[in-house]
C-alpha cells in the first residue's frame, strides 16, 4: 500500500508541475467604466500602448517556440502549450476597435492618423 501512495504522490507532483509551463492569460477588457470620460489624448495613449504590447506579445510568442524546444530536452512537463499570447492579442485588437469607435464619436483627429499609419 505504501508503494501505491508513493507513486500517486509522485504522479500528482508531476501533474502540478506540468501547469508551470506557461503563464495565465490576462486579456484587456473590451470596455471600461471610464471609457465615456476618456479624452482624445487618453484614447491615443491607450491605443499606442496596446500597439506596443501587441508587438511584445508577438515576440513573446516567437520566444515560446524556442523555449519549448529547449525545455523538451529537459522535461516535456514544462512545455508551454497555452494560447496566452493569442488570447491577449485578440483582446488588444478588440479593445483598439472599441477605442477607434470612441475616437470617432469624439472626432479625435490624432487617433485617426494613428489608425491610418497602423493599417487598422
């Protein structure tokens, strides 16, 4: 009976470690309570920050592939198989769409220029 408990403990430990491979997705909210009070400058700043974060997430996603190859040699339990970056990028794109709507409603010319330059 002691051998079974030992094996079960080891198996559960490995299962817990398997969840350590990636981080939990933290997507931005589509809408926020402060949205109606945002100025054109606020909208532009958040929009620009979201674009920068999208670039960071794209790099993080590319790094994940290389990291997984190296980790595979050590232990497949630590592989990051999550879609964290994809979830967060999708949320950023949706939020920027919302910011564009707010900017159009407020007739913000600066954000409109950013949209054109970003190709969105």
